[in-house]
């Protein structure tokens, strides 16, 4: 009988994760490392020094042809056509009603546009993108052939600069260029989802083990540590970054999720523009907010109701213990009337109401990210 584990895919680095005695779990259709030395240890390694991630479960789509840039601009809410070659943007990709199909990174490269999508959404996104391409634009799903490694943390730039001739210091956040790292050609991108400075390296999957081994070997002195999914989640959570499937999905819009800065309504056209313009005009009925419990050990978990005066006014979408702040925290949607920062509401934890305070994002503001992504 087939099991979830036998049906799941493996990245090119699966054997390395096993050798490092990682705890392996199914995630986004892959068998991925949840943790190696422990979630909090790995979290603190990225906040204080540097860590190495295998993100090869992510999807990569390439658009080529004379209208590729136009096609990308129509697919996503953010502006792509006006950014220079070597620049990237973060953007939701929406349905006609404004619901979020996925959130992705879009790179404008010299000869193509690269769309990086969430691993759990690869098949759905591929179908959506291909159904909305104009004539003459070619689509290629490069997900299985592409590996993605990320080095994140305040020590990343000096560490990687020893291993590449590409000048890293001039690169701003959300810029990318081709170069060699440890002699292996990769697209070097100053991006990440941790709130710390860092780079993501896109390369052919056949070279993933070689680059991982070189990075681990060269990283012995600065104590580079492998980082699993658990720490990746707490790192993104402390920054208030949305996780697709939890904090955003096709029932939420970018305006509700606090992503209005990614919605360029002055663009001529993109899928969902009319619905989002109408929603902006009338105002959103709910907002994604941060939640700070009165007790530092109280953790609002996904699905818990948010209440006020005995009435449900929202729900929790993500919650965890935040290691950098030594406090349990949450994220969730509430009716707009209850979304003002500093307001006190309640979270219903199995019939027990705990007080929480509405907070702005990020929860953690001391990261080393070189520049804002907006």
C-alpha cells in the first residue's frame, strides 16, 4: 500500500538531510527536513550568524518570447514591466475576484521572466499561468530540474563573498545576477524570507549536492548550520510574512492581508484589478493583524476564534512561540472595526478566553535585511 512518504518527492539533497540525522516530514509534496539540531538552535543561528536552507521544493516557471514581460505583468498585482533587468518583485497572483492564487517572486532576467511559486501550488499555478498567457509566450516548468539553496543571516555576505567573484556588496535586496559560487554557476539573488540579510542560489539540481557540500565545508569556521522547515516558519512568522495556505489563500485578497503595497492599481490591466479597485474604494471588511497575548506562554493557534464581548470577530491563521522575542504570538483576521493596533480582544482557546493585543507587523524589527522589499 502506498503511503504519503512513498508518494512524496525528494529533493536532490534528501540523502544529505538523512546523513545529518534530520527529522524528515512530508511538506508540499516533498520529504523535507523539519529540523536538524533543534528548532530554537537553528532559529537563533540565522538571527545571530548564518544558516543554510534547502528550498528545492519551490517551483520555478520560465516565460520567454516577445510578450513575456507583458504576460507576467498581467498575471501579478505588482509592477514587473518597469523594473530593470536583474530586479525582482514580490507579488500576489490573483483570480478575477481578487482572491490570491499564490504569492510569488518574479524576476526580470535578460532573456526571460522567472516566476518562483510555492511548492504546494506548483501544479495549480502551472495550470493557471498557462491558461492566461497571450499567444507567442512560451511556458516552461523548470521545478524538477532546479535546486534552490539559501544562505541567511547577518554573516551571509562576508561568508559568500569568499566563495564567489561576483561583487555582493552593491546588490540591493530583490536584485539578482548570474555568477559562480564555489565554481558552480547559479542565479545569485539577494532575497529570503527570514528578515535577515541573505542570498538564494538557483542552480541545476544535478549540482545541488556539490554546492551543498562545498558550502558546509567552507562554513565550518563561521559555523554555518543547516536549517529546517520549523525554524524557517518561526523566522518568517516573527517578521509577519504571510504563509500561503495559512494567512493567505484564494478566499483572501492582498488588501485584506496588508499587502496593498504590492497592488499597483495604476497598471493598465492585471487579473483581479477591477475587483481589488472596488474593494479599495468601499474599504475592506477584515484585516490581517498581529496578536500579542498578555501571557508570554499563551500561543494563539490556527483556527482559534477571536472574540469581543462574547461575539466572534475573527480567527487565528498562524501562531507559534517566537524564539527571538521569548513570547507566544499569533496572526489572524478580524473585522476592520477591531483591527486598530493597541486594541484588546480575546482568543478563545478551547472555551477559555485569553486577552490579546492587536499589533502591527513585524513583531521582530532587529533583522539585518539590507533594504526593504517594498
